[in-house]
């Protein structure tokens, strides 16, 4: 592998993918193409940029020329750039279509033109819509229910056209919710952790019973490396875990870590216009290739919370930091116990 391009590499998941591929392919040239939106942070990559392990190209995937020059000569392109926050998509859905659909189209066109040897497109389990019971296989019909998931499903349709028409070497992945450090605090885990650090209430959409499966960003990056080697061209792979929690359980777990009384801090707000009750995928197809998750949220959520404590200055104005509410070293209380309280 001589050259690897990772779009969205300065964001949450992208930065974990970049770290993993730098270690897996130490001699490859690694380029990150990222527009540096509000969700990106150069500090996610500084440890790699400063030692010349990667090169950050600030650019928009919606510009064909930018994509063409980034992917020229690439052996592998991993496409993780996206507008990713469902709540934002209700208010600004055109930006989601622009980035997630037009941007994916531009990138695929550039990859076609430059004959890129392999492309991994990062999609999401949300394209299946809600799965109330059982789990979606890769053949389940896509039924997205919000502008974000609709734009991700539309991007898959663009790719499907490129696969059929041009026989391009593309593999797609649809993963569960992903957890880890460096996630922008608009998503549930970092948002709740920072609120607890600042002594602010935890607001829960609706009744808090919506559940999500949680996959570690590190396990996800390992899966992508496996698919770069063994993923069958034209195929789609679900990537999932057994760890499933309701939003209320997540709030209780984090209250437990910060030693805060959940009854005094959890408040309920109006639900999203549409809020899928549950997502679930069957990931036996990637298991057959040899992948299995090695990490678990229950074991690692304290470390993630600790990272937000240690790096709160990234996200919080310095005046607010003076009112930090949590101990400098967070405990690892009985998370099973806190889950049992809301079971
Ligand atoms: N977060 C999850 O739980 C999850 C789960 C499954 C799949 N995904 C998918 O994984 C990918 C990464 O998600 P994330 O949570 O890391 O998102 P993120 O919002 O943290 O990062 C997205 C990155 O894309 C970049 N970007 C946005 N628009 C761009 C553009 N026009 N050109 C170039 N770069 C642009 C941003 O600057 C940012 O660095 C997305 O495709 C998302 O749909 C996320």
C-alpha cells in the first residue's frame, strides 16, 4: 500500500481510522482530506501531523478538482467525511444532501477518473430505519426516516450506480453507533459527560427509551483494515455489537461515573420530529471474514468520560472551566448496577 486517502479524517471516527492505518501501514503516504467543519479538530491529528506521519489537505469533497488531486495515485480511499448529526439535519437538510450525496458523487467520480484500486464507503445502520425487533441484514430494504439517514442512503444509491456501470472496486460498511474519545459534544456520550463536568442538567429527548447499539471506534477501524484486505468488491458489510443501551441507561451510567444523583439532573425535552426507536444489524457477514469486536462500552466509558474531563478546554469557554464540577480522577463504579436501576 503506497498511498491511502481518508476523507473526514479530522473528525471523530475519521481520526481513529487515521491512527489505525498509520500503525498498520507505517510506510504508506497517508492523506487526510477534510473541510474542517465545526465537527473537525486539528488537535485530533496533531500528534501525527507533527511527526510527518500524515498530510492534512483542507478541502471540500464537493469540489471535483480537490478530490481529483487528493486521490491521484491512491491505492485505497476511505470515505468517512459527512455531515453526521441527525438533529442538525432536521434544520439544515440541504447541507446534508450537499455533503453526503453530492460530495460522495464527486469523490466517486474522482476515484473513477484516477482508477483508485479500492474504496471503502462509510455508511451507517441508520439507512435501514428503525428495526424494532431482530436485526437488519445487508439485504434488508433501506427505509431511512430522517434527512441525515436519507442522505446516507442516497449516497449508497450513487455508489450502487458506479458499481454497476463502471465496476468500481467499492466496499460499503453500515455500522452501529460508534463511541470513543474526540467525538464532538453534540452526540449523547460527550454531551452528557461535559454537562456533568459543568454541573448542567442532562436533557433527554422524549421518554428516553430509544435504544442504540454502541461499537468502539477502535474496533471499527480494525474492521475497515480487514475489509481493505478481504472485503469483496461490490459488497456491503454491517458492523455491529451486542451492547445495546437506552438513552436513559446511558444517562444513568454517566451519572454513576460522575457520582451525580440522576433524579436531580435528568430532565426531559420534546422529542425529535422523528426519533427511531431502535437500530440493529446482523453482522455475521463480516464475522465470517474474521472480525469480532474486542472492546466494550461498559469497560471503557469511564476512560472516555475521563478524556472529556482532561480535554474539557477544547469545548468549553475558559470562564466555564473554573466551575468544573467533577473530581479530576473519575471512578469506575458498578455500571451494571446503574443499568439495573433503569432496566
Ligand atoms: N458517529 C457515529 O456513531 C456513526 C455511526 C455509523 C456511521 N457513521 C458515519 O461515519 C462517518 C464519520 O462520522 P463521525 O461521527 O466521525 O462524523 P464527524 O461529524 O465527527 O466528522 C465528519 C468529518 O467530515 C468532515 N467534513 C464534513 N463535510 C465535509 C466536506 N464537504 N468535505 C470534506 N470534509 C467534510 C468534517 O470536517 C469532519 O471532520 C460519517 O460518514 C457517518 O455517517 C457515524
